[in-house]
């Protein structure tokens, strides 16, 4: 067995659904541990978490906030993670570097589903986690009902650690289920031990039994005691809680009111006594407990308002020193962070989370070591989410266009769930992300941080067109007399449709040199240029054109003249070939809780989608996976609709699949709108 070092630090992520009270809990944790002397509030926009202008404007977390505090000689680093699904990537990237997570949720049975993706992530990564049922001052549902509803969406068993005294506005305290000691809450002060409320004996007993039975599933000794009706010693229960939480076998559940600091101290006590030390998760990631070579991983990248780059890292092994060279780049500053405040430190030991300055070229998720080049092996990183929502963007000021690629690169370094491209057909600059708010925040950042205000519109659909029937021997003659030299080109073309996906094919069947060799490339260029913009206004694909005949003039012919002649022939011929509009079709795979499968399929068919089938989603209890084809034109706000149908948890993966004819009625509208210069957005 390797030697274990009991570390004096703990890294804890605060996660949970949107607006469940994570930032409020962090504020309370900092207050009760003395890191701040006065609490801020979300309403007054003065909390330690959510300190960026974008977060304050919207009163929601849009990125991970870091805060350090000390409690009973342990340095806690808390990462307050955004709850909105649109910022899930930020949360996932940070979660891989913590020792434990506190899942904050509201006491509402109907909303527990919103926790499912988070529980899944925590369980896949075996990150020990506790649940803090917050806003108990507003609870309409009974605590045990909420607990049982939560159990249904977690693959790990939830274990009650406390039982409430009172409910909703009448909540006055809690009973610790390990010690069976009752406490009354006091605003601004620790809870007071009080005599056990006799009227709760039965409920408390049932909750405690549930806790012990869940613990006994992983401890035969405890099981025997329960079977023989022997009261287990408290130390044994605490030891089981610690061991089983550390091994991510169980999920202890706490309750409280973050806004009033109720239940926050007991939660801290549990983090102190029951949550695992940094070595636990390190061992689980397969990192040697004895290794000395500094090894760290980037959990987040940010640029300060002054433009300096900071990489938030978890030190997994060894000691990082300021000025050390990591992956060939010299660290320019080492900081401990609380909100916007940075404190310089000289070194950071294994287990700590610190920020490193100026690690140019290093990205979120990267593994860092002091080896001269790259580390020997990369640590696993959180999966990259597929971008699902796009906006076309242009710089508000034309002169700013040159800034786009640099600013976008920095933006994406900070937030890897964004992506951008310049579309090959439409030439639009497209910003991709996880939803509308996500992109609006990115645009706010571009304006504020990079002085690059942008205007947005819906991206055009890259429609194409093709033909249904051939046209033979279409004629184009270009004859132009201007002063000295004339221009002469004369061609006959056969145009015929190709199968879908074959693209473009040009051939010549000239006999007897009626079109001299050197002019034939001009014919092909003329045809290609014409096809970039067909009769319906879009690039033409899946067409074969053959030059079959023509004539020339010894003095006046040129490649240029034949190019013009070919264009004229195409202009003449293509409209005769029954041009049709083609649209890109995506292959889409929707993941949704089973309860919403039928609705999601209706959504697909209502948007001209073709459902190919559905089945139980692998590894996701109670979820389905629906495979379908969906026109790209219908995908633009699909994620918004899907989320609103599925309590925000449904998601999808997609990729371009093929081109398909657009139904006539839809095509008419697209062509008319395009011809009117309105782009082709619906
Ligand atoms: N009644 C009540 N309200 C609370 C409590 N905790 C937080 N709130 C309120 O709930 C709202 C959301 O609180 P936040 O702390 O911003 O929630 P959050 O989970 O950090 O939000 P996101 O990170 O944006 O998902 C705010 O209006 C808080 O004042 C609580 O214990 N009781």
C-alpha cells in the first residue's frame, strides 16, 4: 500500500441546477468561516461568486468562481459552478479537479429531473458528492418525499444525514441522524442543541433506519448489527459515511437555507470529517501517490480585464513553484484566488487549486508537467459538448473585422464550448455555442473585454440546388466587337443530373478541334462560375456538363471568350433542367428522459424530421435515445424547444448527413425570400 499523506486542503465544487442557491451557499460558507465579514446578496450584486459584469447583469453564474477559506486548519477551495445547462462545459471542466462536490437543489419533487445529467457526470467520474437541499424555508414538499424523488434520478443511493424540524416558513432546526441530537437554527449564529422533539420520533426513526440500511449495504459488520438489533456505535456510522462517500458509493443528504446560513455549518463539518482528502481522488485517477514530479491540470482559462491570461489548475502531484517551466512555458505568477482578488503565492502543493499566469498556448483540460516538452501521459479531460445553437455575427464597426480572429480565439480559450467558423458557401461568420444566453454572454464579453461590439442575425441555411432532367446541346455564343480585337467563343453543352452526392463533373467530347484545346479550360471555368449561383440563387451540385461541340475564330477567340460562351450556354440550359432546391439534412441523436420521448418525437416530426427509431440510452437509467434526420433549417432553435419540453435536460448530438430536395411549398418561400435579399432565414 502506498503511504497516504493527510493533506490540509480540500477542493469542493458547488454544483446544481440553475438558481438553486449555489452562489448564496458559497457566500454563506465564506461568511461562517470568517473569510468575509459581511455577506453580499444576489439582489445587491455584491457576492464573492458571480463577480463578473456578465454574471451580475443577469444575476446568474456564467462561469466558475473560485474562493478560498479556512475552517479548522483546513484550507477549503470552493468552486461555485454555473447551474444553467448552457454553461455545463464550464462546470464539467472544473469538476474533474475537485475532491468532492456539493450538489445544491431545491426541495421540489417535480424538479428533481434537472439533476439527472449532473448526477450522471459525477457518477461517471466517480466524484464523491453530497446533496444540500436548499431553500427549505420555501419547501412545500415533505423532506423525505424530496429525498425519495431524488433517489429516482441518482444511480448512487441517497442517504439522509439530517431530518428537518418544521417545514417551509416554520422550519426551525434539524436532527442529526448520526447522533440523534436536535438543533435549532439561529440567524447569524451556530445552531443550538435542543431536546429531541418527541413528536418527530417516528419520522426521525424511519429516516435513520433508511440511512443505516443504505450504509449497511456496503458494510457487513453494520448489517449484522442491524439484523441483531444492536445499536451501532456512532464512530462506526461516521467511519462508514466517510469510507462510502469517499468511494462514491453513497450520497449523504443535508438540508438548509443558504440565505440565512441555516445548515451551512453542519455541511462544513461533513466536508471536514466525511469528505475525502485529496489523495482519494488522485488515486482514483491513477496518479502515483509517491510521485514528486510536478503534475497539474488546467480546470479553467480566463483573461483578466487587463488582458493577462490565468490558468486555474489543480496540482495533482509534486510542488509547483512560481517561475517553473510547465510544458515548455514559463509560469508568470502563481496565485490563490477568491472572487476577483488574487494573492501571490510562491508555491502550490499537491492537492491545491491555484491560478498560474501567462501559460501561453496551454488550454483548459491540458495536463502540465515540468518535463521539458509535453507530460508523459495526458490526464483524462471532460468530454467536449457538441455546439447546438448558432448565430451569424458581424462586427458593428467595419474596421473591427480584422480583430475577429484574435478576439474569438481568446473567447474560445476561455470557453471551449464555443466555436466559430466562416461558412464556405454563405461566407457568414458563425458563432456556435450551447444556447442563446450562452452566445449573448459571449457577445457581451466580446464587447466588454475585447472592445469588439458585434451585430447578430440568424445564420443562413446553406441551401444548394440541382436539376431533375437533362438538357442536350444547349448553345452559348459570345461575340463582341470592341475596337481592334473582337471576342468570339461558341459552345454546345450537354447538361445532365448526377446522383446525390456526386458533385460536379466536366467532360469534353470535341472532335476535329472545333474548340481548340487551349480554350477548353475556359469553358470549364465558365460552367463552374455559373454553377456557383444557379437559377434559384444557390450553388448547383450533382450536375454533369459535357462540351460536345462549338466553333472558334482564329483571331478573335480566347479562353475568356469561351468562358463567357459557356456561361451563356448554362444560363440558357439550366432553367430547362427543372432546377430544384436542396437542403442540408442533419443526422441527429436526441437524449431525453423516457417521459418526454413521445413529445420529442412530435417535435421532430412537426419540424419535417424523419424519426429513424429510438431505444433505451446506454448507461442512462430511464432515458431514451432517438435517432432521426432533421433539416438543418429546422435545427436552428431546436435546442430551445427541446429543453423547454424536457425540463431543460434533453440534449442532442448532430452532424451533417446529406442533401435532400426541399418540399415545393417550403422551397417557394426560401427562393422568394432569398430573391428579396432577406437571406434565407425562415
Ligand atoms: N428563499 C430562499 N431563497 C434563496 C436561498 N438561497 C438562495 N436563494 C435565492 O435564490 C436565487 C438564486 O440564488 P443563487 O445563489 O444565485 O443561485 P445559483 O444556484 O448560484 O444560480 P446559478 O449559478 O445562476 O444557477 C436568489 O434570488 C437567491 O436570493 C434560500 O435558502 N432560501
